[in-house]
């Protein structure tokens, strides 16, 4: 029995299992997480809490695993309104004949706000507490995230050509810096530069972004080597593979998040490792669009930080990080021709600490550690599909459904509990989604 | 208004969408299925039912899709008790160091019965109404299936070597024919021969099985070309690839279900097509054990019947046919390097009519058609992850979770409703599973 003064806490969450992710592979049984002022202040054996912690409230989750809130490293939240609108067709046709015409017709501040609401509601319900988002009207996504109390990093889009959001690269970049200024002191809203891809952004804006990203200390979030075709076309027109061009422009650094990266030479893997760049792996999207296979085990072995994302709903078709973890773990094995590649505990790292690292937020989220924000997801493992239980990490990655998420806290605030969104109104989301569906269907 | 006498029905299920699977690609909106004496007697527009159908009971599923009950073409149900016991290791090590030692120690009639109960409960909860099963003590699985009112085809195992179930090939085959005799008149329980694999069953028993299968009119269910290693070893020891040997032994016919088939030459694909053999595709298992990639689109193009299975829980780790359909559809695209390969509606065929065809049961199940058994699964699509809805098949395959299954009927009998098993006791299943978990953990 300790004679020290008990630690004060707002909330004490007791759980059958806690998987803090850091230190790697740790499984704590019958432990509790203590939260005060939005942060984790202690993780300790449940039996010791009575003497050591004085909590205002407590909750007992006797069949559950606590994991860090999942971090979805790449998506386009508003595109949730286009879920399933065009399946089973190649990327080029999907973009040019399906997605872009609809976007040109419908994307607006309202579309983005309501699409983001749908995406955020789905993400919270499936245990995600932080997401990176690349889309037009990022200020709308910021407001939606703040209202819902979920963490976001907005990769403000940059393109050479005009869209409803900006006229030219200069204006896109201006809006990105303006967004950054507006949220520089926010705990929940972070920003990044989101130059769309090497084939849509020219050298001048990329160099400017490189300089500004360093000044503002934010990531550069970019689709890189998604398909073989884009790499070949670059070689034909520019004489270089896109990554080589980015390297020569000085963009390779720990700030760079290369989304997809399904086409990498061994020398390019070394290049990414040497510069500390991250890869955002979106396996379901890569498969669905037949884009290519990311060499996850090889990247990890080389020391590259690989993080997990769902991509947008139009190419996935959901924002379920559980099915994404499973897909990543399964796929990595066949790609590496090694059944021991990307084991379950490492797949969970891709969706938590590695994703936080890619976003530059690993000092504050991505694991359950004292001092970090209390971004926590509870998963009820007392289900037919997750029994018996020899290993909770295995159940989470290979057997659990996202619907087993029972509680979600973001910054210590309960935002989801037993099927109920605590900060959002499901009915009004549903209503606005139905209205968009009708409008979009009529226009097809 | 019809002046004919109304059709009598026990139950009328109205649904927002009906996907009968046959005719291919059909989506019926606001239709109803009428059931009498375990079978479907009509499918008609809901608005016409008042005049044409007189039903004892009716149910309205206004946000739901009705699909044929899913047919899981390959598994080892009792192995559900070993879910997650050994992950992230190669097939050989997985079998020799993890699975076989535990099986040798624990497999018994009781183990099989209680393992099958767990598997059946999970399958029913996730919309499966028929499964093929290859494991020892198949008579126990038969009894479990009858009690739960689920359809099963028992691939009675045959091996050259002794196990707890039989001493030699002769005894295995005798037990398979005995099982067939016991259930020859059952509507729910069907049988097949389950010679484990070319490398575990020698020529004599295979020829005997071939003859008996034809006499008894039942399938031959066999692991074939699961890994490159087994094919290479056969070439070294026998001078032939296993499929060539099976062909020469006369086993290739519409009765043959080749499980996995990840290693196929183009000539072998032609051979399977020419003989009308089926392939049981288990994508999650193939990925998890890094066994290889089944060329699904190529097989289908060649006219081979490809059906979908989960494999056992020890290599998957669940019996969720929704995640399996999604995995199959996604994976087929990258294997074919074609985003239009295995579209959603075809993935649903693999899990329904094609699976029924492989089992020789397509005259009675596998689609929602008048005259077939009323094996029906209802999926509630009014969830955040399945809205908006432009295409119900797309939502089912690419976005739905198995937990959205709301109702399951097998032979017209309601066996699952809104989370509740109607023919099984979840509490007693849980209790027996916990007991096995404890025993197995203590022995490790």
C-alpha cells in the first residue's frame, strides 16, 4: 500500500486488456488508464488503482481491449457522399468518367461539410480518433471535426489547375497558409500541404511548398507512385521517375508523406529511408483500382515509416480501419512471400503510432502513454467471431469487426458509446446524405 | 386486380431490395418473397402481394437487402476452437508446430461438436445458411447442424495415415460411406468424400473414392495445389504435378472441388474447365499463410466454376463471408491487373450460386428462385458505412459488415433475428468455448 497522495483523475477506464502499442507488442491484462485534463496521467494494474488513484468517475470494460484511437493517415472525407457510385472500373476511367464530372457539378462548401460529417460519424463509430484529409474546402472539414471533437490533419490541396476551391497554385498555397494560421493554436485541427501528385503540380509550387512546410513545421501530403502508368508517363515526358524529381526539388524529408507508393525500386526505398519520409499505405484502394502492391515488409525492413489509411470512400468503399489493418496484414504476407511478414501487432502500429509519426503528431497521440492525449478506442471482444481468445492483438486484426467498437474517447472526451454518437446527430447526418443521394442520382 | 385464387404462403418477406443472384445481376426494388413449406413459392412486387398472396405472417424490411443465404464452400468448423492460436507463421510450421500437436492432444467427438457449435453460431450470425466442412467426427457436425437448422455438406476426411478418427484409408472410406447412408434422406445434411490432399492420399484410395463418389452421386472435396512447395515436391517424388496425377486417376469431373488452387498453369485451368471441376477459393487463408494467389478472373473466363470459402478459423481467423467476398473482389483485380475483374455482383455469385453448384446443390439452393429452399439472409443497409446507397450490391460487397445481417432463414425457418440466435444457446456455446480455451492454454 502506497502512502503517497493518490493521483487525481477525471476518469479511470479499467479494461481486461490494454494494448498501448508503445512499448511494441505489450499486452497489459486487468489494467486501467487514468485520464485528467484530456491527457493520460497513468496506466496501472487495476488492483493497484484503489490505493493510488482518486478518480471522479470510472468505467469497467471486462471483456474489452483498449487500443490507441486509430489514426487514418489518408482520405478524402467528403467523397463519402460518392460511396459506391462507380465500382469495378480502372482508375483513369473512374476519375475521368465518374468522379470528376460529379465533383465538378456538386462540390461546394456544403457538400464538403456534409460529406465530412458522414465520414467523421463513420470513423468515430469504427474507432478512429484522428484522420488526415485531402480535399477542397478544408476549412469546412475543420469545423466539422471541431464540432464532433475528432482530431484531424488537413492536407490543404494544391494543383496547377483551377477548381471550385482555387484558381491557380498560388491561390491554393495562399489558402493553405491561411488555414494554417487559423488553426495554429488548435489542439484538434492540424494542417499540412497537400500537393495532389507529381503529375498535377509543377516545380515552382512544389519548391514553394517545400520552403513553407519547413517554415510552418508541417507535413507535405502527396500521392506518389500510385500506378505504373503515372511513373511511365513521367519518365516519357520528364526523363525522370517522379520520386527522383521530388528528390531533386528537395521535397524528400521526414515531412513527406508519400501516399500509395505501389511502384518503388529498391533504390527508391533506400532513398525514402535515408530521408526519413513516410509511406501512407492504402491497401484496399490499391487493390480495388488495381493500382499496384506496396512492398510494406520491405519498406519496414529498410526503416521507412509505413502508416495506414483507407483512402476516400469512393475507392474503398468504407473508412473502416479494422478491415484495413486486416487487409494490410494479409496482403503484406503474399507480397513478401512470407507468412510472418507484418504480424498483427505491427499492423496495429501502422494504424496508430506509425500514422501519428507520419503526421508529425507522435509526441501527442498514437499510443497509450502517460502525457499523451487520451485518444482511446475500446473494442468488445466478447463476440462469437472473437472467441476463444488466445491473443487479443490477433483477434483485433484478424477477426474483429469495426462494429465491436464500444467506446471512443478523443482528448479524454467520450465521443462514442455502445452504438451512440455523443457529439453528432445521426438523424440529421442521414437526412443530409439522403438529400445528396437524391440530387446526385438525378444528375447521372 | 387478379381474379385468380391467391397463393397461400406461410410467410411473406417484403424488402427494399432483393438480389436473387439468378438471373445474374438482377436487383428488385420493393419486392417480396413468399415462402410455403420451407420453399420459395413466389417473388413478386410488394404492391401486388395484397391481391395475389394470402400469407399467414409477413415482415417488412424497409432498409434491407435480401440475398440468398451465403454458402461457405470450404472450412473445418471445429478448428474455430483454435482461432488465433498461431498467427503470422508459414503453413508448414503452422501445421507441424502449432495445429497438429494441439489436434493430436485434444480432438475428440466432444471437441468437434462444441467447435462446430461455435462455428455454426458464427456462420448463422453472419448470414451463412450452408457450409461444407472437412474434419474428423463429421457425424458430430451433422448433429450440430441439424440441431441448429443449418445446411451442411460433410466432406468426410480420408488420409493414408491413422488419426483419432480412423486407422487407415479403408476405415476412413468406410466411415464416409456409413455417414452417407445415415443422412441419405436428410434435407439439411449432405455428404462428400474429403480426401485431404494429393500428398496425403495414395492412388488406391483415390481410385476407390472416385468410383464410390459416382455411385453415391456426391462430390470429392480436396485441397489441391495450395502451395508451390507441395507441387514441387510432387514433381520431384512422382514426376508429375498433382493435378496431372488426379487427372490420370480419373478424379477430374464436375464432382471435384479443388480447394485453394493457387498454383495453376494455363493448361491446368483448361483441364479443370474441360472436366467441369470447381475451384474453392479461400483468399484470406491463402494470403495469411502466404500460400499463393488464385487466378480467379482467369478461371472464370475459362468457364471454371469458382466458389468462395473461408477455410478454417485457425487460418483466417473468422467465418465471415462478407469480408471474404470483399477480399476476393479486391484481390482478383490486382491478380488480373484489371480493376473490372470480379465485380461485386460476381463476388456475390461466388458466395452463393457458384458455391451451391460446387456442392452439387444448385438445384435447391444458391439463389432466390421459386422452387428452391427459402435459405435467405437479410442485411440492414441503413448504417453510416453503407450510406448513401447508389447500388446495393456494391454496398454489400465493398462496405457492409457481417454485423449488418439482421435476419437469417434456412429452409424457411427463422434462425437469426436482430442479434439473436433462434436455434442455439449463445450462453452455453460461450461456456463450452471458455472451457476449451482454458484446457488448451494450460497445455501449451
